[in-house]
C-alpha cells in the first residue's frame, strides 16, 4: 500500500517565515491589501528579510 504524505520542508519553510515576518512586524498593520500582500511575500521570502531586504507592496 502506498501512503500519501506531505513533505515537511514546505511546512517548516512557512512556519519559519511566519515567525520571521512576525518578529519584523509585518503582521502589525494588515488593514490594507498592500500590507497583506507584503506580509504574504515576507512569509514566502523570509531569507531575504534576514538579509536586510525591505519588502513593501504599495497599492
């Protein structure tokens, strides 16, 4: 029997991204679409945040 499993790498990547984005205050003001998109991108591209790249979507 073949078992369906989800790889842990994407899950770990997202969890670390949420932690990094939260510590850099991306979730503080998510009242606009631009802030929400910035938070999502920050979660996905969290290594860039650690390198000092500023992420801001302005709509």
